[in-house]
C-alpha cells in the first residue's frame, strides 16, 4: 500500500491530545487565536512552548 501523499513538513504533528477546558481557559484561547489569527491547535502549541520557561525555575 503506498504512503499517503500530502504536503511535506519538517515538523510532523503525530501526537494527538484531547483536553477539556473550563470557560475561562476557552475564552482566553479563543481571544488569543482571534488576535493572532492562528488555529486553536497552534495557540495551544504556543502556550505549551511558553511553559518551557517555567521548567527548572522552581
């Protein structure tokens, strides 16, 4: 069976995740995505990257 064809990428997104958000978190995410014109998934990825700054700063 041949591989699926699609747009090649240097950063494949192969780790799906399901998250339940409270209203406040959902509102913040929606406002961020509207302001920066990004998808919800990209907004979540950016938020996770910001968590990296907190690592080791305990």
